[in-house]
C-alpha cells in the first residue's frame, strides 16, 4: 500500500512539473516573433535571411511573415540540411530558387561557406534565425560565423533573432584547440557551451574570433520570458536525424561514434537514440538501418543487424563518455580498430587528447578532470556575454 502511494505521489509530482514546464514554454517568445524589436531596422533595406525549417513565427515561416509585412527580402541563405531541412548530414546543398516565393537561395554549406562580396552586395542587412542545439560541432553556429564575417567585410548589418538552447543546462567537454579547428568546431569553446546563438554571437564579436578581428554591426533580439533553468522542447526537429528531445539530449555524447564503425541509429526511426555494431555485440538490443531519403540515404551498417543499446528511455546527462569508453573497450578486447576515423574524432572533440585518453584506458572521471580548468576559464570569460539569468 505504501509503495503504491509513493508511486502515485511521484507520478503526480512529475505531472505537475510537466504542466509547469509547458506553462513556462507557452510564455516564451522567440526573437523572431517580436517584430516591434527589429522591423524598424529593416525599413527601406534589402534583407538576406539565414533560415531553415525551424525559422517559424507561430504558424508562419519567417520568410512569409516578413514578406507579408512588406519587408524587401532579396536572398535566402541555406545552411547544412538546406532551406527546407530535407538534406542528409553532409549532403551537398545547391543554390537555386525557392519555388514558393521565387527568391534566390544561396547555399552556404559545402565549398562556398562564406558568400562573396558580389552576393553580399545584394543585401543591406542579414538576419540569422535558426534553432540551434547548443553543441559545438552542430554546424549552424559555424554558418553563423561565416555569415557574420561576410557581413563585416561587406559593411552589412547582422541581426540574430535568438531562440532557446535545449542543452543550455550543460557546460562540458574539452575546449577546442586551434590546431583542430574545422567546420565542426570553429571557436575555443567546449563541446557543450551552454549559450544561445545570440549570446555566442556577442562572444564571437567581443573576443574577436572573426578573421583579422573584423566585426559586423550586431543586433541580438533576445528570447522574451526565458531563463537558463527552463527546459525547452523544440517544436520542430532542427535537422533530419534529431527528431525529438531525447535525440537532442543524447546528441553531444553519441556524435563521437560517427568517427567509429558503430551505428547510432541513422537509417532507423530512432536516430541518435540507439547504438550498435554487427560484428561485436555492444548490448542485446537489435536494429537494422535502412535507406531513408532526406535523412540517411546510405547509413552505416545498412541492411545489417546491429546489436547494442536502446537509449530511448535513458536519462540524459549532458556529455556522457561511458558509452564511448565501453564500446572502445569491447572493440579492443576483440583486437578491432575502434577510431577508424581518428582525424574526424579529433575534430569533433577539438583535440586529440580525448581519443588518446580513451585509447590509454583512462576512466571518464580521469578524462573529465583534465578539462576542468579550461571550463572554469571559459565560464568566467563568457559571463559578460550572457543575456539570460
């Protein structure tokens, strides 16, 4: 009887917490929805938009909302996954014309990450409005960096319409070492930086991280009624393989498996929520990746049976190295190479020290201790750029 009563109490408390969280989220107003904060800056100007499928204002896309308000939108800049968010990870994004509006789409993913001065000469102000997930190797912030740089060089204003960070509660991982700088890690920040894109934009300018210390005229429209301790459930998946809150929470930990033969569920209905391998059992759960257009056309272990772990109900804990270390050790026991793309692993980590520590048999606690000083310095440095308490 007491056990049943305790269970009912816990369930009631969880329900109350969910209701309170939903009420908080209902009050949140993303930057894009606060037209009174930025429309005046667009009057009489040619506007370029860095947007994708997440750039929604209520039921309308930002492109449509601005056009309905007679804003002169001239260009759409498309990041990884494309303007409609229907491209595989790493898939080429073509420039072209939006079939609905007739506006030109300029790809900023692939070879041409930074638009040239001719393209930038067609706009007077650039707006960045994309939902991020707060992880250094998620490439939307790299695209923001290049667009800020292009704007600075062209004398174009840059406006960030801020959105919440679903991983804002966590600051963890090694600080990126400059020699491992790449499109999946451009700034000396940890894997989980605990900042919104608006806060990070301020930091990029303040710390002079753009080439030659250039900086655009920057405006950030903050999220209204938002605080750092608020949970936030994304209303739209930010990319094809992050379909829900669980995947977004596990992404920082599971993305490192991309540098190994292990599948993290691309080509299944639960990407970034499982892990497994066909030749070495990493657990008892079985799944079989398949080709999925627009999400995983040729996934790792396609049509094979992977044996591993189902993490769909696993508690999300920021950056968890336990799964990576455990899988590495099982591969080592079978004398099988684990980090088959060591160079990519080092780019994701922003250092080669994480890979080498795992290979040396270090524990998660030992590894995390090595980056604590860097995290403390980062937290102190970012403090003046934070917009939310």
